[in-house]
C-alpha cells in the first residue's frame, strides 16, 4: 500500500469531510496533502497540485508565505491565546485599528469571531439587537437575495438562497424576505450590465417599501455571489441599496467574506461603489488562509446603542472562546503588511488580464454559455444547449469531470456545479496561469464530450 493510500484509508475511517457525499469516495480517491508552499500542494508521493481555488478562497498570498510564517512564529513565542472578555492584547488592538483604517469610511469598531458563518451570525444579531435597544423590537426580519450564500450555521443559512445547502434544514430556519438577485447572467441579449442591475433593483425597493417597519437589515454579497456559481452584478446595485436602506431606516450588511482583501480588484468590493455598509463581515483572506478568524466592523452609531449601564441589559452578550486569538490576529496583521509592502491591486490587474486572455477563446465553445470576471475571479458557465439556455442536469456532474481532469494535470479545480472558476492566490506567476488555464480548458473539453 502506498503512503497516499494509507492516509486515504485512515481519513475515511474517521474523518467526515465537509461538503461531501462520503459514499463518493468509494470510487473517487481523496487527495492526501503532506505539504504546501506558494501556489502548490504536494501529496505524500511527491505529486504537486496548483491550487487554483486558493483552498476555498482563503490563501490569497499562497501557502506558507514566509512573512506570515515569520510573524506567527514571533507571536507564538510571546502569547498563544487569552480570553478577550475583560482582557486585551496587542495583536487584537493593532489589527482592529488597521481594519478600521482601511475599511470604508465610518466603520470604527471591530468585533471578532471565529469564521465567516460566525461573522454573519454576529452581524444579524447586532442588527436586530440594535433595533430592540432603540425601542423597535418589531424589526427582526431580514431581506436577502435569491442565489445568496452566507454560511452554514442556522442564521447564516436562513438568509442564504441556495437550495442545495438550505432545503434539508428548512424547518429549522427563520424565513427571510427574498428578492431576485441582480445577477447579470439573466440580462436580456445586448442589455448592459448597469441597465440590467438598475432594472432588477425595483424588487428590492418594493420589498423595502412594504416591509421596512419589520426589517432589521438587508444582507448581500457585494458584486459576486460566490458559492451560488460566481454570479456577478454591477456596482450600481450597491449604491442604490445604500441609499434605499438609509431612506427606509434599515441596516445594510455587506458579506465581504469571500470578496474582501483584493479579490475583486479593490481592497473591498464595496469600494467599487464608494459606499459604507452599516455592518461588514470579513474572514477567509483576512489571515492569508493560515488560521480561522473573522471580524465584523460597524460604526459608532451602532456601537453606542449597546453602550449603557449594566442594569439596562443592552450589552451584546455574544462570544467565542477564540475571539481575537493572538495567533490569528498576528497572521492577519502580516497579511495586511503584505498589502502595504507592494501594490497588490495593480499586480492583480495584470494577472486578471492574463487569465481573461487565456480563457476568452472559450466564448465560441459549443457548451459555454457565459464567461465572466471580477478581478481575480473568473468563471466559465457550461450548458447543454447555450442557445436555448438549457443547463446540464445536475446529476450528470459535469463539473466533477473537470475536477478529475485537473487533478490528472496537477491542478486543483473545484467547479460549482456547471461553473468552472479560477480564483488563484495573488502570488501566481504568468507561467502558472498558463498551466492553470490550459488544464481548465482541457477539463471543459473532456467534461462536455457526450
């Protein structure tokens, strides 16, 4: 038995893997990873895989970046962990200062949590609790978009709109008010992205007019609905939404967990619209993919609604054992230092252009219905009959064929259904982009053969 096979068997004997039908692994081998560096993952027998999805969109500067590793080692020599209730420490303070300094103007307070889903839970609770503290306890509902994804915990799952994740737990979930996504995949032939997005906003405006008195917040993924198939929309939606939320007295929650920290071409996706949300959720790239950490940013107005004597019972009594963990904060500070040390966004624009140039030839492919890009996210959507907009049946698992071909070529591609996407680390080289794109194109050809 090979080393890879040994680790596969040991894993399957005890590890329940996430987002996986475990029975698949009766015929679909696990990939055991021994080590990683830069854009590469390496198994126990020396085969390498180019991580084209940044390990679920987290490793924005690649694996084991030396600067982040150095900062983690320095921190581990000083302080590993301490509770953040009644105590504080340098990494948590400095990170909060830096996040508030680079965030959209007006976000001045930082609440730490463990992961993206937890950050969404925090934001939802803060919003409803804010209105309760202000004497408006009826405002407990949320407006969200169809096709949205905000995480797997019950509150985050409830405001999601992706049935694949949500339906099994429907009886357990609160019911949000859902409005149609501004997703530009649905635009009419020849219609401009901005025109389509403006037209779709009427659904949100109508929902706010009808329900503002009972709604605490609107929650959206700015510009890209990632887990929903990398569907994208124009920044004008965020501008219109910011104005409407302010006018109707409703919070705007920006879930920047997947799209923050340069992924869309600017530090935060909200920067494309020049808006400040009331609450902003951050995770994934926050620590460069090294450790779990998340943060929710808000402004003084929200913070002050909880600031009172103990006997008022207005305090926000939400906590995580590892809130503001010093190691996680140190990794996040090192990640922000990498942004400070070079013009990451300009470099990413050049890399994004190379990705687009390598992939746009697929626009004439018989089974490609759409190619779209926002910064360092590029998606190719496959269809059985693009002319009739007829998708491949989900049970055919065309994306899995791309995944398996990618592994043969030494590239980790993990399509979302019929959507093949590229979301590599920012440290990828032009030569590695060629390798990645060639594997994706070949995989699409293999997957669409009948």
